C-alpha cells in the first residue's frame, strides 16, 4: 500500500491472508508449499515492470480494454429514476470479465514453470477464458465442470473443446460448481509438481482471493475514471452479481473508501431465500464456515455439512462466496441482496428487448437489483451495473424456461 | 506427558514391529455396524484406530472414502454421533488409541472449545484435520494440545527440509507421512522414495513416523513397514465394507470382512522386520 490508511477498507488481506475473520489457508499440507510459492511469485510479479507491461499489452490488444461505459437510455427512461449505466465487461474477448484474471494468472503459471493448467467452471465462462489463454500460451488444460452445468451450458462446453481443452464432467453431488472445485482440488493435490490451478473466482486459499481481486480491479478503476470523465463525479451506486464474487470485488474495490457510493451485490435467490436449499445466497442465507481453502459465508446444515444450493444461473450456483465479500457484508460496507430466478429472467428479457444486449443470467441478477434500485433514486443520480458477461451461452436454457423451445 | 498413542508406539517398538493403524469412517454403513466394526478392530490386530468424521466435501479423499462418508451422512451421522461411538468404545477398551480424522468445518460449526471438551471426555486421543496446515494452528491445534489431545500432522512429498520444522513444531503423537501427492486410495509410485522420506523426517524429529495412502495388502504392509514405525490402511477397509453391502445395507459379512482383512494386514506388519 502506497498510502497506508488504517481506516481503509482496501488494506486486506493481512499477512495471514485474512480479511477480518475471513480468508486464510485451509488446505492440505501437500498444497501448502505450492501456495506459499505462488504468493512469493505473485509479490514479485506485482512489482516487475516487465510482467506488468505484458499484462497491460494483452489487456489492450487481446482483451480489448478498456471496456466501454454505456448509458442505457431506454432502460433509464423505462425505470424512471436514476440514470442507468453498464460497464460492458461482456464485450471483452471471450465474452466476460473472466479473461482479466486468466491473463494475469497464465503469466504467473509461465513464470513458475508449470506445464499444465487446471480450472473449475460453473457457467463455463471461466472455463472458456482459461481454455483461451491456454491455447494462446500453448499449455494443455483440463477443465472440471459439474455434469448438470455441462448440460445447461453446452455452447461453452463446445467452445472449450474447440479451444483444445479437456472438459471433465463431475457427477458427484448435484454436479455443479462446488463439485467441480472439489474435483479440481483432488487433481491439483495429485499433480502438484506440474500443474497450475487457475482459480476463476476471488475465493479459495490465500493468495487467490487477493490475486483474483487485483486482476479484476481494472473494472472498477476504469469505471471510476470513465464515469468521472463523462459526469464529473462518482456514481451514487454500483451494482454487480455475486457468486464467488470476482466481477463484484473487481467492480467494488475502487469504491470501498468512497462512502457516498452505495454498493450492492446481487446474490442468487433461486426459488426464494425462504426455500430450504433452494437458493445460493450464502451471505443472506448462510453462515461462516470453512470450505475450499477459506473461511467465508457458506450454505450449510446444523452439522456443518455443505448444502448444494440452487440457482438458475450456473455461475452463481455455489454455496460459498469470496472471503472479502464476507468481510464487506459484516462491516456493512456492501449491501448484499438476494435476487430470485424469476427476477433474473425478467431482467434478462427487459435488457434484451430494451437495450439490444443479451446479458448472461449471472449479470441479469445484478440488473434485477438495478431495476429495483433506480426508481427509488433521483433523476440526476446514477447507478452503474457491471455487465459481467454476455448471454449467448444462456439462450437455449432461457428459451426452455420461456417455452420458446419444445 | 505420555498419551495412549505414545504408549502404544513404545509397545510396538519393543515388540520389534511397526504399528498397524486402521481407518474406518464413523457411521459407515450405519451406526450399529460401524460400532461393531470399531470394537472388532483391536482384536483383529489394529494397534491404533483412526475414525473418520464424515464430511460432505472431502477434498483430499478418493472416491472410496467419499462414498463411505456419503453412506454415513445418509444414515444421519453427525459429529456428536462419532463422539458417542468413541465413548461407547472406551467403556470396553481403555488402551487402544483413537484418532479422529476429518475436515475442519463440522468442528468449527460445532464449536472448537465444545468439541475439544467433548472429545477429551469421550476418550479421543488425537486429531488429524486434513485442511488445517501449520499456518492455521491457532484455530484448533494449539487449544487441542493444551487440552492434552495429540495433534497429528500430515507431511507429504512436497514438505521439504525447509518446511519440515514448521510442520513438526506443534505435531505430537506421531507424524503421518503421506506416501504420495494425491488423494486417499491411489497407488504408491515409488517405494524406495518412501523409505528415504521416512529417514528424512526422522532426522528432524523423535516422534514415530507412520506411512499411509496407497497401502493395500499385507505385502505392502510388510514392505513399507520395514522403514516406518507404523503403517496406515483406510481405503481397502472402507472398500471391503462397501463390497459386503447388499442394496446399500450391512450384511452378516460386513464386520467379518473388515476383521479378516485387518487380521491379514496385521500378519504383514508382524513380518515387516523379520
């Protein structure tokens, strides 16, 4: 930190990888030496101008950064309140914010001399981004994906395969993101010498939550600058969807110490927060526990067994959340709200019809919160949504829900 | 302070053989059968018992032990239930050490202080918590040691000489050397390397070293046991339970299958130094 500010919410994690109570390194001993190596390597890369220059160049010429800040005019008029803006991460190469993190990590994997990459994926956005950078950097990769998700995100499965990745469907449990992560961890423990685990969200053992956040923070940093250039101020509110929470922490981080900016995270409310095991809103409906390398809010039963949860969106269908979000939830800096499947579907359709933008079902959760929020705000105020991904992958499942397919 | 575990390793050392450490999942395939298995283990030749705490997401376990945990959970097994098994066992057996092995979350949710108190009172001797490395010692390891429990640490092929002192610092009872990088139940890649690794660990500590992961037969037990103070078998026992079931339920072969296998492995352990 160049300006140590003891009251800052942006100082985390501490040297133990903790954001307050949350985070840490809850992994098997086999993995400990490696994640300590990774931390050292990341610290070195962070201050290495060559690494930073390469990352910057890729962001510009490969990803297409900066992503535009777009004023959603029709939606603004329709909602009749605050101006609605989209930070267009869905326009990035590969169709979501996930590429920001994958490029940062693949350069690290190269630095560390790793010869194979593994990753977990839910919606397949991270899987596609991982397969993409592995194609570009000529590393073999294996993507673990829950069997249920393979089914409901087929276009992304095909993309990964075409990019040369091996996609391994995981049938354990409900066949969703949690199970994919378990299986990726088992592979990692087995092949720790050669293999780099490219985690897709701001969760897992330290240093992943910090590292992924740093790679995604470009979203909020750009947004702040772009918004200021247009409106000459900060937005009154920013909104993002939260599964593991990488696009959300990337959007929020630049605004954490700006108390006049309200911050909202949209969790997957599934069938409704009152339905047992019918949602994936870990902060609204869970409590702190330890899973997948970190302490964080988790959906679990009274005996500490992890629940499967449910969301229409494969990318949000995870019983945990990144540890920094848990910290921001407890400190009340960010307001986390559950959005139901139905609300997300309605937002998906509204955005598609009114702005000509098909959002990912994940991002549609964030939009549903914007739809609730904007009408309560004044016309000279602004709310910015991180439109984290595009919905091409979802057209078939949404078509089924809407009865457009027989 | 000597513990049941210290005393047991002293006995097997005096007998000139490695200790046989057997793992079964608490509550697999059901509570009553699991209790019967637990009580049959010492007589069949088990020197130390590891009792698994079932968890929904056992990230370091292969599919056999995952399924064992699922069977136990499907029968409603809880952390309190496993502690109850130990309590019942202790009424009949005062000397065989019991080590609980599992993952941290169910303990964290139960409450660390409450858990330690209940474990001590039930007659538990040690803990192996897979996802609590030395870096997280304040969570459970230190309070458990203060309460007189042994905290047994896993060391692995990736734990190099530089890291070993960190790992061994708060380890007690014995050191559990994981013979490979991998999940439970996979195959050992190089036996020679296991012997070297045990010697390397022994140059850092006076604690007994037990080797586990990938030991499947009496021959494995005899072979690996030449270099180690103890050998750990788990997956083959859980697999034997699975193979004895009919429609997922215990049969009259279930307890016998484990007993016979343990007796066979105990034979291997006795041959190890001969």
